[in-house]
């Protein structure tokens, strides 16, 4: 998703309705803003390292995302060009559900001073439309159990609780 060819397929990327934002493929120079949003909550503060300069593994990870044909990383930016939101969409082919591909939405974030303006909703609706355009028959996302506001937000958009997630960190 970070590469220009992937998000440019969608004609409505640059002209979103609702908040005065545009959604475009993430670029290398967006990485610091993305990491700052990832770090801006009780879970992210313990996982992320917001430093200047940003640690190189973030840029290496971004380059890997940029080269992955089934992954799209996008940002929302306001009229001034400031990155105010981000989202990652992976399209995962599968055998389950009669060979259905699924869209997996990850790392949805909106800058804390820009929340409740429709930016997150615009990002998620973009991802749903993109997944549908890519032939997905379902979209899934995962949110931490402690993020109750996020759970309410996703339910309002039509997502329903379904699976029990489990994690193993190394």
C-alpha cells in the first residue's frame, strides 16, 4: 500500500467526502508521523520508540510493506498536507469460505487532536471499498480488548465481534 501504484487504482482516493482530508499511499517521509500516531495511546507507548532520528527498523519495515503486492499502507492528510491518520490493509487469499480472499485492516490511527472528525471512518470506508474492489468477500480487523472506544467505533461502522484473538510476542 505504500507504493503509488496501489492506491492510485482507486479514483476516489484524493477526493473523499466528509472531512477535509485526502487519502493517499504512505511515503517514506510519512513514517515518523505514522509511528507517532501508533505510539499515542496506552499500548503504543510501551511498544514504539518515538525518537529523532527514528530508529532504522521502522524504515526497513516500511520498505518491506512498500514492496508487498497485497499490502496497502495509506495516510489521510489535511489541506495543509499534515498526516492526520493512517491505515494498513492486507488482502489475504484463502481456501476457507469457498476460496474467499479477505481484507485485514490493521493499524488504524488518527492523530489525537483530530479525532471525532470522521477521519477514521473515511479511512475504514476506503479500506472496505478497496477490499471489495480486490475481490475480498469479507473484511476483518482486530482491536485490543482494552480499546473499548475503538470497539464502539468499529461496531458503529457495521463490524461485529466474531473471533477470539490470541497473540504470542517474541
